[in-house]
């Protein structure tokens, strides 16, 4: 079977009423493009979200509708060929972070994000994934982590953090209530997160543990779009949770991992209904509101304006919009500046959806990052805070690219720093 | 064959055919999509799907069409927002609250309703026609919309535009005899009725699917859609 | 012919010169020349241009002074005699009286005192005497089903009588909707297969004066036109004189401002109806009905249906009986499928849609088991 055929078959196999009714609803108005930061930053109409799903639309119409079949038969519309899929692979992997702002803008309310996800699924089945991304997926398949956090690396890093930061990090603790899963980005690039989050959990008296088997919350299968791989990586976490008999899984500072585990897993694999899945940002807010940790007020005031970057998968698609704001209003009440737009309308950093892993996508992700710098300047924010480590990577890369003086901070680090009382 | 004869046919047998094709076609299109199967959503909701749906309908139909400039997406494609809203508002009001149209509905449904004064309907119709022209120009000039527009889009525009223009000419007895204009109006309406189920003009049916899905997806996540 | 002229005939009857000139003015008016706006539609200005220094009244006066009386044969077929009744009840006796009595009626089924074979014989005689010259007025539709047996006079079918009478006629005036377009007898289910004159007679000039009944002045005005000019007036595409049928009721209606303002009566005798508001919502067919009701009106200009509070039925238009119902909006479709038919269409659509969806779903099932391992194919 040809590559194209596999992709088209996958499109069709995934098109039920949910997909079809939305494809039928599109009126080709183009408003989605106005919400897409890739189009806004480059002016390239190919980056319109509706155009990104064109191959899905064509496959649906040509294979599943009378009109589409007739159009293809009479040559009014060309059938999809190999080159078209290769071109589209570039569009949906390199120029889309699946941020879902287009879903909010569509006058018909079409959920373009999941539809782009479906396109990726077909392309993944056909092996048309950009090399860098495919390599990262392979690494996660082989080593359990796209950044190479193997069993040994994991153990070593944990030892090192516990030593250097003098903090207790339980691993594979039996009888724990909560299983915390870090992202390899934090493990490898922001180890302070490990220490700070551990400190917060310990101070709050949470009965928590890490799992050596379920140690990677990042899900490159999710970026790739392959249901098989996504499910595989998710299953590891659920299995680990069941083995440890925990009641709750906490996703730390990662965005897409939260989307995958909290909002997608139950539709791919069996997730026990009693298992609560939450994000560290919500947990920290809960600790504060329940008085389990106390924060010194205004610790971060006096250092210039502080803005908050709403991460697409934690705020817009995650629902934790007010939690970080409640925390920042304690941490820096006089310095907090809202960006415009913000909250569920926030602009994506440009690094999500796997884009940051693809070298060829660099020009696009830096182009869209310009919008974030503009936002910070307009809001008078000298520092931008975020609760997603992938956004943090993108911000660091972008700031360097533009030679900007913008500073960034992780929210968990700020909370840990502001905690009152001894350890 | 006089215009009076033509009118009798276009208002009579051809309308019957067009109307039946319209009904059968829309039901066909709807069932063909709906019967494809709907996967059950096994993800636990954090918020209320119902509230999300209610909010998104209220915002999508009741608020933002009338103040589109508050949206961030407005500036890049203002014509689509303004002309699109004017077109829809005018179309719906004229078709439902125009006296002549109401009487046609009354004959089909068995009951009528109060209507808007003729001069107001007239103004709405004129504004709608202008809006449609603006939308057509936009399809040629806006880079994104131009990319998305093919023969189907232009055909859809034409088949919606012609009934409006012929209706307006007819009401004002412009240029041609009343029966000639009425005949053209009925002809274009009949053709449009037949075309609706087989084109994106039927988006008004699928709107209720995408809008509801959207509200549910956001409501589930406790995010305001 | 050696016959006395109309003028001579009238003076013999004791009509003074002054009265005669008055009558000419009335006829000129009755021809629709100075009472209706679309004068040019009547074709008169072209005609007048041929007569140097002519004004209407003297033109008519000249005609009546030089022409003999016009023989008119008036036949009735499938009719109610309403058009005749309207004529004789007309309160403008001057024109009607002039035309019918003073000009000539040589045969009229309803008006003749004579009946039976004597009347028929009189008709035959008149037709022979004035062959090629008489004006044939037809009232009522002509049934053709079952060899025309549904209307016979003296054992002969209407079709046969018409064809015989038409053969010797100089022109034919089909008065009333029945004679023009088939009228009431033609309404569904049309058991007698009723036809208008135009559908049966193709070789003689036919003018339609539709209406139910026809406006008397329209009939007599057309006869007068033939008398004065020796030919039929200019006709529209449905064979009606433009002088009387050149504009719609809607365009001349006294309630038109209320239509424009959107003030409609919603039911009979409601506030709007009593205030004289537009009757569009009560089914008025004014916009598509061409007639002179709104200008010439009825009973010598006394009133017309809308003025009296009833919506126009559209009675001068073909097939007005099947026009959707007298109280159905003029804009409504004429042919609406019954709820059961619509339901059936929906069922057909649903079945087709379901069938298609089922086919799609089974095709999908076959695909689900495809091997989807990335990296298998070269990209």
C-alpha cells in the first residue's frame, strides 16, 4: 500500500460524526487564520488552520460523500497525491503548535485543533513525520524518554538533586496517595523544578512519590499524532499509578502532557474513574487556599513588571486560568501585569506541539515568538512567568534569538522561594 | 409562453419539486453525517458541558456578531465580520419578517406572525445586497479567503445573491414587468433550494453540531468558550 | 351598405346634436383615452397622428357620423351570464346603452326576448347578412371534453357554434375570464376540459376582456374602439387591451400607501380593516392582477372590491381559481406539497443518508486494522 493510501485510509478511519459534521460546517471564511500566530507572524496564507486540514477535508469528501466522489471522478478536484501529503506534513508539524486559538476564533465553533491532530495521525501512519520529530519518538520508544532519561539517568539525576538541593524526593514509595510525574525537560534542563516542587509537596504534607516506571510525562506520540504511540506512553503512567495504588497523578510543569493525560487518555486507553489527574499549578493553588503552605506576600515586587504567559495546554485547553493569577497576586501583587490578549485567548509561545523539536521549524517559531516579545513590551512586563517547561525552553531560545532583555521565571520556583517557615 | 405562464410554473410545479428536493436533500445530508457514529467521550469533565454550550451559543449568536470589533481576529478580516453579520441578519430578518415571505411561510406551515414594516425590510434588503457584494470582493482580495475560494464558493455566492437581487428589483418594480421579475425571483429561489443540500450552504444545519461540540469541549475543561 | 349611419340613427331616435357630442365624449372616455394613465399603451397617439388636427371627441364624432351601426352577435356558452348582468346593471347607462342599444346588438341570448328556434333563426340571419363585418362577443368557456357535449344549444355543441360564428366574424371579443382563459369551469379538476376562445380560434383577431365579471366599460370600450377605428386596440401578451389592462390593481390602488408603510389588516373587520389598511395579508392578488378596477371601478366609478374591504381575487388573470386560494398571500407558492409528501421526501432522504453512512462505516471497519507503524515507508 502506498504512503498516500495509508494516510487517506487513516483519515477515513478516524472520521466519524464528530469530525464529519465539523468538516461540513466550514464555510471557507478564513477567520481562523486571523487567530493563528503562524499566519499573523508570517502573512503566509498556507498557514491558515483551515488550509492545514485541507487534506482531511478532501479525503473525507472524496471517499465518503457523493459530491466529493463526483468531483474527483470528473476531475473537478484532484485526488490527493504523495507530494501533497509531504507538503502538508510541513504545514501541520512545523507551522502549527496545536494551540487551539483557531478553535476559539471560528465563527462556526469548529474544533480545528483536534482536526489538525487527525491530520497528524494520518501522516504518522504513513511515516510522513519530520525526521527530527520521528527521531525523538523513536528515542522515547527505545529509551522511555525523548531526552534520553533512561532508568540510570533518572536515578542519577534524582540522587544528584536530592543531594545538591537537600530535598527529599520519594521514589516508588508504597502507600503514597499521589504520584508525581516530571517531564524530561525539567529533569534534564530545569532540575531546580524537581527540587522546588519536591519542597512544596513536602511542606504541604502531601503523601507523594515519583515512579521509576512512570517517570516521563512528556508524550512525543501525542506530538506525532500516532494513537498507538500516544497510548503506549500513557499506558506506562496509568500502569505505574495502578501498581503504586495512588489516588492522584500530578503532572508537573508541562503543557501537552497534561492535555494528553487529563483530556485525552480516557478516550484512548482505560483510565480508572477514581484516579484524579491534576496539574501542579492547580495543586499549588489548592495548598495555598487550604493553608497547607503559606506564601510571603510580595516577595517578587520591586523587580519590574511581571507578566504571566498562559500556556495553551494548561490554561486555554487545561482550564487552570485563575490558579496562577491567585498565586501571582500573592507573590507579586504590585508588579503583576496582564498581557493582552490573555487567559483563554492567550497567544501561544510558538514552541509547543513538537515544533521546538524540529530544526527546520526554527524560522517559524522564532517569527511567532516576536509576538510574545511585543506583548511583554506593551504590558510593561520585564519578566514573564509561566508554568510550562516547554514554553520556558521556547522563551529562552527566543529571547536569545532576538537579543531581548526579557527575563523569565517558572511559577513553581517562585512559589517555593516564597514559602514561609523552615524546611 | 408568457411571463404569467412562466410564473405559474415556477411558483407551482417547480417550487414543489425544489421544496421536496430541499427537504429530502437536507435530511439525507444530515443523516449521512450523523449516522457515521459518535464516539463516547470517556474523559471526566471538570466543568459543565451544558454551561459551555449555553455560553457559546449566547456569545456566538447573540453578542459577537453585533460587536465584532472587540475580537482580536477582527482587524485582519473586518469585511468578513461586518459584511458577514449584516448579510446574515438581513437575510434572516427579510426571509422571516418580510410580509411577502411571511405569507409564503404561512401557506406552508399553516400559521403566520407579525412582520416588520416594508420600508425597514427594504432597507435591510438593500444593505444585505451591498454586504454580499463586499463579501464577493473580499473573496478576491483577501489572501487567505482567496486561497480558500474555488468554483463552489463562487457558485454558492451567486445562487444566494440572485434571489436577493431579483427580490429587490421585484419589490420596486424596477426595469422589467412584475411577472417577469417575480418569475426570475422564483426561478432563482427554486434553484437555490435545490442546491442548498448539496453544498456548503447547508452549513446552517451543521452549525448546530460544531457550535455545540465547541461549547461542550470548552465547558468540559471549565474554560469560557 | 346603404345603411343609415349611427348619427342618423341616433337623430332619428330624438338625440339632439348637443347630446350626440356628449355621447362622443363619453365614448372617447370609454375608450380609455382620458381616464387612464397609460394612454400610450392604448396605441391611440399613433393613430391620432394620422388624423390632422384631431381631438378625441371630434374624431369619435366624425366616426359616428360616417359609419353605419356595428352588428354585434353575443354568444354565451359555459357561463353564469355575470358579464352580461354587469353590463345591464351598470350605472353608466350612457355608454352601455349607447353601445348595446344604439349601436347594435343583433343577437344576445340573455337580452333577447325571443327564445328557442326563433332566436336561433335570427342569429343565423344576422350572421349571413353581416358576414365578415360583425363583431362576435363570446361570454363563457367552451367545453371540449367528450366531443363538447357538456354545453349544447339547440342540440349543437358550443364548439361547433363558436367555430361557425367565428368564421364570419370581423373580430372576436372574449368577455369575462371564462371566455378569455377558461374561468371557473376550468378550475381543478376541470371535468369539462373548458377552454377560452383563444385556445380554439387562431385565424381571427381575438381580444380578451377578462374579469369575473369583466368591467362593463372595458367590454363596451373595446367594442367602441372597433367601431371608431375599425380594428381592435393594442393588446398585451395575454390578449387584453392595454388601455384597461396596462397596469396592475396594486399600482393604482388607493390603499397602496398603507402597503408601503406596512399597515395591513390582519383579519376581516379588525382595526386595520376598519381603518382601510392594505389587504395584502388577507390574500389580495393586486400586485399580479392587471385590470382597471382601481381606476374605472364598478357601478359607474362607485367602488371596487378593495375599496369595499375585500382583497382582490385576481379575476382578470388566467387560472385565478387555482391561484392558491383567495385568502392565501399573493406571494405564496401555488403548489405546496402536503405534509405527508414532505414527510415521504424526508424519509427518502433519511434512507439514502443512512444507506450511505452504513456503506461508509463498513468501509471504515475494513480500514481500522491497517498497520500503522511509522518509518515503514520512505518519505
